[in-house]
C-alpha cells in the first residue's frame, strides 16, 4: 500500500475511476512532482489514462489547492512522508 492510500484510507483502485475525484487528482499531481515520469507514463500506470487527462487532472487539483485548506493539509502530510 502506498503512502497516499494509507493516508486516504482507501486503495487507489477505489477512487481512480472517479473522474474529478480530488484524491485521484492529488495522486496524479504528486506522481508528476516526485516520480520524474512523463504524463503519458503516469497515465499508463494509473490505469490507462491519456496524458491529456492526467494534465487536466493536475490543473484541476492545483486550482483546488488554492482554495481548499484541508486538501493542502492532506497533500502536505503525504508529501512529508514521501
């Protein structure tokens, strides 16, 4: 189980298929920041998402971070553990 799954209390497979899910978007965003993989590679590993979908998810998540303090706290907690 990965750090994000532990902190979120659910397996990635549970929230990955939900378009616009902030937890899914957070995992995709953290993957781009910390993995060094391309959007295409992350999309493939995330269940076959297209790179454009990954990019849009990351943009959506970054916009949410500007407004949602609880999401920032959750993201910071996971980042500290990585």
